C-alpha cells in the first residue's frame, strides 16, 4: 500500500549491470527495455540497493536529491499529485521498493552474482528493520507479514551460501 499514489515514471531497467563506459569515458546503455510505468522509487532501489557500497543514510540522501530533481525538472504544468512533497511517505515507499526489487531479481542473480544477491537481500532485511523502527505505526498494521518477510529474506540469504 505504501506504493499507492507514488509518482510513476517509465522504467527503462536502469541498474549498474545495464550501463558501462566506453574508452572515451562516455556512458553506454547496454540494455534499454521498453518502459513500463513504475513507482519512481523502483529506479532508486534498482540503482542503489543491488550493491554494497553506501550506507542507508547516503542512499536516502541520493534518493532525496533524485526526488528534488524530479520536482525541478518536470516539463509543462505540474499538478500537486505529480510532485514529490512528502519525503517520509516516499522514504517508506522506497524501503518497500527495496524489498520488492530484491525479491524480483533474486532468481536472476542467485547463481551468477552472489554479490548482488547478498547486497539486495541485506538491504531488504535492513529495510524491514528501518520500517519497524522509523515507521512503527505502519509496520504494526502488517506486523506478522513483515516478520514473515524478514525471516524469508534471511533464509534466502543463507540459501546457497
């Protein structure tokens, strides 16, 4: 439910494995799928949470900059529902997007990219814990589901080493 009403953008499958650099330092897009509209926080989770190089507060700061840039660079008339105003609401949606994306990519990376599997699952587990601590009233409504989800994420992480 935290993803309901979140600004949607075209997902072009942006993540580190689909981008690279040529010999001149230019960015290359290696895989550009037809876009489907997804909550903007899916892009944040794709780009930031499949790797283990930044702590949560640093990733959240990048998200906030992304959301501010989105607000500043909207073309044409911008309606209130097309703006990112409630940063706490977007943070909760981002945390849930981290969990969703970790589960979506698990089967793709389980055998070939242990680093991405582990980072994604670690970040998803951390997301459940942050939701419990920072968004406790929301967490409490879904307590048993989040506890089950956290246990399942830990089991997936332990599976296959």
